[in-house]
C-alpha cells in the first residue's frame, strides 16, 4: 500500500538517542557539567531533564550527525563506530557522547 506521494506506509525503525557530556578538558563557559544530557525521541523531539539546560553551541555541533545515528548503519560505516563529538568552543574542549537507546517503529505519514 502506498500514499498519494507514492511512499511506503510500512513502519520503519529509528533509534532514540542520548547525547551526554562525556568530559570537559577546559573551562565550562556554558555551565554544562559532565553527565548532563539530552535525549532525542520520536524522531525529532529533544528532551532535557527538568531544571537543566544544554548549550546552544554544543547542540549545534551535534545536531547534523543525529539523523544518521538514529538509523541502522553498516558495521563498517564510521558513523556506526564513532560516537564522540566536540563542542566548537576551544576554551571548553567539551566532548559529547552519542548513544543509541531503544529503537522505535514509526510511519512516514506520521512524520511528514
């Protein structure tokens, strides 16, 4: 069965993700601490724990990589094996780690 745009209505899987501050080798200018995190769920929803924040610039550094990390990849693809991302602020030298959580079944028509 297909939709009007000729796209499949079969479910597909994306992983929910957690991005955690793994280490800070410099000075935390933005106020993040090791262990702070956000989660990407339901394909596009960012969840930050109550009372916490996540730096806009650190978020901007990791955002372009998240769609690929949500998908099943070849075990030989560097996106499947590399999980550390650096914040662009040279004063902080903040390193984030992207981890897959549970896979989620989604449907094309629910997202576009």
